């Protein structure tokens, strides 16, 4: 299990995710940073929404929607809409920059 968010670390001994006070150089507690661990959270809204969507998809199997409760389906629907809207906004910003 890996985490992509720079403020969460994996406590492998306890088998849990731990939120750090500040971004960390590695996502596994007790490991030192490596040259490829220079990740920072981008300042775009779609990033956080995408992480939340990934988390929700890992927790619930969307392939068997009949087994999901209404609240989970609403959460997935909302997150998918938020990611789509954020991706469209980012795509528009990129297109505007390319066209300038």
C-alpha cells in the first residue's frame, strides 16, 4: 500500500496511515528520503479531489454497485463530478496558456 499525499505516512508496524504536521520526504515512517522523493502537493483543486476519489475507489468496489449503500454511491458520484469539473478547469487553463 502506498500513499501519494506528501502529508501522510504509512506506519507499516501498525498498518495505518498517519497524517504528518508538514509534508514528508518519504511516505513510509522510519525511511529516509531518496533523490526521487521530492514530491510536493500541487496547488490545483483537482489534486485533492482526485486523491479523495482514489481513496474511495480503494475502499469500495465500484464494479459491484448493487452491494454499495446509498451514501457511498452519492460520495462516489459527487467525487467523480468534482474531479471532472476540476480537470475541465485545469484543461481550460492549459489550453489558454497554449493559445497565448
